[in-house]
């Protein structure tokens, strides 16, 4: 369940120095964001080359002061190998992790030397298909959900963790470890399995056949490019939560296989996907928004897109999203703006009066 009565506003934590154990994409991205926020960061990694690269990116250690917080950004399987040694070197620090699965990590913390009240379980909902410090970005977590389990955690450890989330620009979400693992099984781990399964089927195709691949195939297999080693650990660690989801997926696939020639079955199958797609939340994990779409045709010349954005600002409307359709050598492009129904109507009239080639809003 999602935890309640947790203060997730601006935190006042004395966070001057942080050690990050693990110099991969997530650990180095956190370090970059913290450095921008004025926090000194020390990178630690079993791979000396990875550690050196990450430390060069975030800047060299400037003081010998102990770390206020240690962030474990290691693979799930590596945590148990380093947790006690790291604790012995940081007895007065607080601790947090960023692992994709929380129940397994919670059990490992409870069996370690670290007092459980000094350890905050967290998981930033962000990443990239490519890993390593070379792919790290300080803005990787900006506007993204960052889950954490505050149960039994003391005020200092909680404040330090929330300060990290704040400096990374993420939106904190308090949630229990068990509820988190069930949620990510559905929203993250199952999609990875389905994407990998779909991409694997392409091995059956003739290379010439794959020339017909469109954007839909690329969209649905994007995360199939993810690290096999990383996902091997995540899927195995969260296998119990995944089993019933996979069983339901197999049952649904069996149903469509056995009734593929029945129009009603196929229609219901696609409509179920429509309904599920509409349940995906909007910005910052908020409620899903039903946007109104406003098509605007612009000329293919420098400054036109900027001029359109200026017009949106002058109309005092908030554009939530946009898409651009344009082919090389085409003299015009189609910009489709996503807005609230009210803002779409306001902007439509404003652009129409200003001489833009704008078309009627659509749902």
C-alpha cells in the first residue's frame, strides 16, 4: 500500500557529502545531480576504471570529511557482497539504495550489520537502454517518480533520502516494499519481458522482410535493447510478483490464438488494450489526462516552431505535449499540440485570428 502521513515537502537535511557505491548509469546520474546541488560526492566501485571515469565526471573529492549518506547503486546481486564492509567504513552515516526490487533488498538489510532504521529503501523510476557512467545525465530523474519506503526509518535517514530526491528533481512517492514490487512487476518488469519476447520473434524473419518495419515495431521493442545481465537479476529477484501476471498474459494469448478468426474476440482483445492504455497516468504520476489535440500546419523554415511557441505563450495556454510530422524536402510540417479542452479552444481561436493555418481541435 502507499504510505501516508509522510512529509515529502522541501527537506532540511544537512547533506554536505555523499558516497555512491556503484559507478553505473543510475549512481553516476545521481552523483551529477547532487554535485550540481552543491553536495560533495565520492564514487566507489569494484571496477577501478569505472570509478575513475565517474569521479572525473562529478569532480574530485575536496575534503576528508566522512559521508553523511551512502547510496548503494550496485546490481542487486552485489549488495550483499559489499554492504557490511561499507557499513564498517561509514558507521555514522545513513544509507539508501536505488534497486528495482525492494523486498529482497529489505531482507538483505535486515540480515546485515546496518541498523534497519538507518537504511531507506528507494527506487527512482528512470533509466536508459544504455548503461554505464558514459550514459549518465544529471537530469535523468527530473520530473520522474522516485519511490521510497519510510516504514521504520529514522528521521535523519528519511531526511537525507528525501533531500537526494529533491536535488535530483524527482517526485517522491511513499510506498511499502511489497506494494512497490507488485506495482513495478506490472508497470516495468512485465513490459520488459513482453518487449524482449516480441523482439526475439524477429529472428524468424527474413532480413528483407524487416525492411517493412515501421515506428510501431520500434516503439514496442525499444526496451528490448536493455542489458540482459541487469534484467536477469531484476526478473529473478521479483519472480513471485511476476508469476501471476505472466500466467494471465499466457491465458490471454491462448484465447486470442484459439479464437483468432473470430471478429468479436479480436475486437475485444484490441479494446482491452485501448482501455489499459488510457489508464497510464499523466505527468508526475498524476491522474491520466484526456487531451484535446490541435493540428497546426507550419512552413518548413527557420524560426516557425519558435514563433508558434511564442503564440502559445501570448494566448496564455499550457501545451502538455506535441508531435511533429515532417518529411525531408516537404515544404510544410504538421504540429499537433496536446492541451486541455479549454486551452485547445482558446488557442484555436487565437491562432485562427492571427492567420495561422490551424484546424479544428479533436479529442
